C-alpha cells in the first residue's frame, strides 16, 4: 500500500518521487504521506498546461517542478523555439521552487540551451539509449552533458 511504499522509498534513500500518470488532484494521500515522511513529490507541467493547472502543480510539488518540454512521448526530438522560455516565466510567476525541463533533451548542445532557461535539465531516454547502444561511451557522454550545463 501507499504508506509502505513511502516508508520503503525513504528507507532506501529516495529524496523525491515522480509519478507521471498521477495528477496532483488525485494525489492527496501520496502528498500527505510523503510530506510527513520528508519525501518530495514532483508533478509535471506541459506546454499546454493552463494557469489553473500551473497553480495546482506549484502548490502540490515539493523539491522542484518538472516541465515537460513538449507534447508527445519521452525520447522524441526537442524543438527549441522560444516558447519554452515564455512557459517557464509563466510557471515562475506561481512558484519559487526550481523548474527543471525534461523530455527530448538528448545532446550536450540541447542540455546547454535548456540550462540557460531552466533551473535543471532532466535527461533520461538519451542516457538509456547510450547505455544500450554504446555502453563504453556512457561515461564520456555523461561528462559532456555535465560540462555543457555548468
């Protein structure tokens, strides 16, 4: 159950959780238990999020807010067109929490561009893909990513 999940996560050293398919409107028990245990709950925002949704996510998230850079699926290509900066500005009007950007960030160049606008850069699919296709290159890839966002 949920209490055991939260306890196990904390015992394992987890700092925060992202449950992509759980909107904050339906997460009151998870939010309450996580807050009590000191576990951050991170909810997602998208380019299509309304102001009401931004406010709800900002109120419900602890740790940071996760801005999904595009509509679509993770691992898709990133399109940097200026609208991301506008969306991040709108989100920041409703929170002082850091806003991290993910979905589609797959190269050091993209990570550097996103890092200029966001408080954090989330890279998942590209790391998994590199691990599968060329595991011997993973360390260099991660080093290049870190350098690009500093």
